[in-house]
C-alpha cells in the first residue's frame, strides 16, 4: 500500500501546478474568444476551413461528448462535413489543459508531438470526409453553437466567469476522470510486472493494436489519459503506443460514436474512426522509429515512483496538491449540493405560482458533463411554449415549465445528440 500511495502522490505532485495553469487558460479561452471567430472562418466548404477547424479545436478543453453539439452548431451555421469532422477529431484529443499536463509528466517533446499529431490527423479526417462523404442535409439541425460563447459584462465580470468555468465547471467535468486516471495509473505501477510489457517492446505495431483494442470502446478524457500512459511507459510500453492511447482514448468511445453516427451519418462516422486509427498508428510508428527514444523517456522522478523508490515531496509540491484537491473538493461538493437541494428550485417556485399542470419532467440520456447540460437546456428553451427549464445532470432529468409540444421538445433534444423521454 505504501508503494501505491508513493506512486500516486508523485504523479499528482508533478501534474498539480500545470493542471491549475491549464484550467485557468482554458477559462480565459472560453470567455474571451468570440463565437464569431468560428462562424466566420469555418463556414466555407474547402480545405482552408478544415485546417482552421483543426487549429481552433486543438486548444479547446472539450471532451468527446461536449464537442459534438458544438460541431452540430457549426454544421448548422454552414460548415462543411469536413470542417466539422476536423473539429470533432482535434478537439477531444487535446486542450490547453491537457497539453500543459502532458508537459508536466511526459516532457516537452511529447507535449509538442501530441497536439501536432491531433492537428494533422484532424486535417486528414476532414479531407477524407470532404472527399468521400456527400453533404447530407438531413443531418442538419436547428441548434446553436455551445462553445465558446461571448460573456457580456465588464472585464472583471468576465474574469470571474472565466475563474468559475475553470475551477468549478471544468473541475466537475474533468475531475472524476483525472482522479480515476491517477488511481488506475498508480495501480498499474505497483501491480503490473515489468516483464509483461517489456516482452512486447520489440513488437511495436502489436503494442499499438493492443492499445487500440482497449482504447476505442472505453472512455478516458485527454487529461486523465496522461498518468495511465506514463505508468504503462514506465512498465515498458513504447512511446508510440502511449501516443496511440493519448489520441484514440479521448477521441473514440462507444458513446461518441453512437451520437456522431446519428447526427452526421454513418459514412462520416466510419471516416472519423478510420482517420483517427490511421493517424494514431502512423504517428505512433513515426515516434518509435524515426525520433530519438531518449526524447520520450519517462521522467526519472516518475520512474523512481514506479519502481517503488521513496521520494520526499517538497513544501511547494504539497501546496500545489493541496490547492488542487481543495478546488476539486469544492467543485464536487457544489455539484452534489446543487443536485440535492437546488437543481429544480427555480422551476418548483414557478410551478407553485402557475400551477403544477404546466410542469413536465423528462429523462434525458447521453449527458456526461456541464457542456451536455448546457446544450440540453439550450435545446429545450428553443422549443415554442417553454417558459423555464432546469436540467439536473446527476439524475439525468429535465424539468420544464410551460405549455409546449412534448414531441417537438423530444425531437429538438435529439437533434443535439441526446435522447429525451417524457416521464409518466
């Protein structure tokens, strides 16, 4: 048990200050980057828009589920399937927070290669889609781009909104996956024998295919995948196979594939998967065979923890870890408190004033983060007759006030990539 905690604390100490910096920058991007930047540059149906979609998607801290409604919004604004596919590929693989966290545990070369591979793979996927997928207007839906959004108000108000997004909303969305990734990484560190992966070290392509078989159906966010990749590299996994995990794990999972196929069509879905698989394997092989392997060695501090060497943490290590833990605990407690006490308070008060006959409750499936919650609320508010809506992420329900057509509401929610069912 002591070895387990030693590995867990070492990786946490390395990531903590960089995660906090990454979250802060992500909050600034979300609040201060204007939405018009997207509609202006991604609307043309050409390769230039594909490249721009990839470039704009790389720094955004959106998970594979949160990026889908945004891409649907871009599609509605006139972006080609290629630009949307490029955005869908680039965005969940990286993010300013995960890039900085990659640097903290895996070094500068990995922090450069990872977003570069995502960027070029996204361009390849966009080109494939523009070339082989016909424009299918049946998959266009009336929805609004969910991210980024312009926040009105003074600079100080925008800064407060950025801090709230960075250290509350993002902590709620990424926190559980980050903690899960760290726990799994520490478990791998102390339980997986070094000989298992070391024996496969010379079979580099086999390493990558094994990682793909595990990564494609599972879900792990761009940040949470980092400690898992590090712990596997310390056990003998090749750097190229670790890159495959960092690319395929966040971008391809069963939930996102289902929604992409439903919203953009099956042909776009298969081209999306194909481009990620090809891109991950090609860049993984290039990393293993063409670049100096010493560039991608796991930091000695991490290796020491993985080999159960005791390491004393400094005061600053504990300070950064304590701050990260406090912010994470605050975000999760606020999420629990909102779900337990306030999630339907506005709707309940309004229902008491107007009569319970105006209240309808829907079960909503497919939500997994605050971006999903915001998109479902936006979809429901756009339905004629809806006066108030409150979506509870924890219980996966939406309480709606107003006289509206339930079938129209269900269709609108479905157009955003989610499923809604009216509760009896």
